[in-house]
C-alpha cells in the first residue's frame, strides 16, 4: 500500500503504542539518508543550469527542496509499505514471521535496480510490530525534461519512464507499478514455497491491510501531537530568546551610553588638567604684571609728587618776586632824568622779568605735557588692571566648573569602580586612536622603486 511517509516512525525516532521496543533489535535498516542531501545530489546541477538560463531574477529558484515542499502538484517523497500475511498466519514472533522477514529482504535486494527513477533514501523492515512489513521511501525523478529543471521531481513521469503508461481511471501509472511490484514479491514468495492468497478482489492482497493503515494513522496523529507540543515549547524558547536579546541589546546600549559619558568625562578631565596648567601660568603672569603695574604706579606717584613740589617751589618764587628788592623798580634819583631812569633802571628790570617769564612759561608747558602723558599712562594701566581683574575672575569661574567636572568623574568612579571606569577610558582612547588612524590620509608608495 501507499503510505503517508513518517520517517521518524520508520527509523524509530519515537515508538508508537503498537511497537515492542525489545524487538527493535531485529529490525533491518537497508538505507537511511537525509532527504535534503538526496535533493542536493539529484537536482543541484540541474538547478544551476535552470537558473543560468533565466533572464528575470524572479523566475530563479533559490531552493528546489523548499519549492517542492510547498508545491501542491508534487510531494517531496513517496512511501510504499509491503507486508506478507497477517498477525495470525505470519506473526513476527513466529517461524512464519522469520520466513516473511527473509522474503522481504530478498525482495528488497533488487528494488532499486528495478526502479532506476525512484531514488530510495530510506528503507526499513520492522519486526517489532505484530506482522513483518517493510517501508520504502523514495524520491521519483525524471531526466531530460522539457519543462522546468531538466532533472526534476515527477512521480507520473518517473513511472512512465519505467514503462507504466496511464490508461483508465483504475489503471493509473501508480496502480500499474504497484501491481508489477506485487508480482515481483509473488515471485520471491514462490522461491520460498509461499503462495499469494487472493482475498476476493484483485486489489485486496497480502500487502494491503486496514490494520496497518489504522496503526499508521494513530502513529501520525501521535507524531503530530508531539510536533505541536514541540512547536509550543519552541515558541516559548524563541520568545525567551527574543526577550533575552532585547535585554542584551538594552544593556549594550546602556553600556554604550556609559562608555560615551565616561569618554566625554575623560576627555574633559584631560582638558581640565591642561586648562589648570594654563590658568596657573596665567595666574603667575598676572601676578607679575600686577607687580609691574604697582611699581609703575609708585613711580608715577613719585613723579606727580615732584610736580607738586615744583609747583610749590614756583609759588614760593612768585612770593619772592613780590617781596625781594631786586625784583622791585627803584625810585628815581633826584637829578636822574627820565631817559636815564628808563635805560638804567626800568629796561634792565623788564628784560630780567621777560627772561624769567619765558622760563616759567616753558616750564609750565613742559609740566602740562608731562601731566597729560602721565594721565594717559595711568588711565591705560587702570584699564589693563581692570581687564586682568576680569580675566582673573573668569579663570576663577572656569576653575570652579573644572572642579565640578572632576567631582562628577569622582562620583562615577565611586559608583562603577575606579578600575572599571579606567578600563572604559582606556578602551575609549583606543577606539578614538583607531578612528583617527582611519581618518588619517594614507600615503601612496611607489612599489616599483
């Protein structure tokens, strides 16, 4: 009979209720090859030739196995089940059952030779059930096809190439082939003096048992339930895996944020150190400049004091001019004429006063210019002192902000651990160096020199 094909049942990957596990050692495995491997061996070259001819990418076939698995016209493989007798006359535990086993082994020897278009990848003879029987699983294929792959899956085509042409509804390629295989089995049975007992109809014969069908259906149902349970468990595992991956991704992102923050803090820390050194140098420079300005101010103050003293001296001299006799115009003599008084007394005094006035005027002009210059210099120094004071205040603010950054880095080290933070900093520096190295233009060397 034709079976649905349950490879796991055939290989005893699981045991159904009607299986006696203690007798499984008497089973016979003729072959057991992965069906996917069979598809690669049979169809890969044909698939490559087919895809090479396609001009449109959507007509290419990525996986021939998956294409047939999803096909509604063809099956991945077919199975035939052959059995001699029943549990009453050919029981597996009896001598007749052992005879049936020998007949089936003999029958199987030439199966592949008789059927070159049916690639047998799994064949098992079971002695751990009530009646000995054999499962033969095969992939039907044809060569030199004019449609699709030149070597492709086709049950009807495979049987046709072996000489079984479809006729009436009851005489299909499959029915003709099955009848032929029954005859082959009958010939083997005759060699062992076992006769084929027809049970009233031409189609109901020793290899077709309702009992076997029922048992296979039960096994398939059990397998489907197991698969369903496994799918549920697999879905749970996949869900847990997805959740774990999401959690891992979240942790990775958080770690990346922390690494970025530590990297920024590390960079700021290095910058803080540089700025602290610069500010220290600026502070020393400001102190030196302040000392110079104070010295200049003291010097200006001394010069101003000198000017004040000069003014006081000049004022005292003015009083002297008012009171001293030599700066007074004398009274004319009794017999002195006006001309003589003018020439001898008045004109010399006037000339002397003119010289004095010139000197005093020149001195006043010089003092005035000097005062202007000193005033401008004092204003300029006052402005410079004001700028330096503002800069010192800005630097103090900068130092306070830098100290806050250093404090933040300290908090981070206390929270994550100094070693971990340092490791992240080193890793960040390594990454930054690598990025800079990648951005650095590469030199082209003349290999021919």
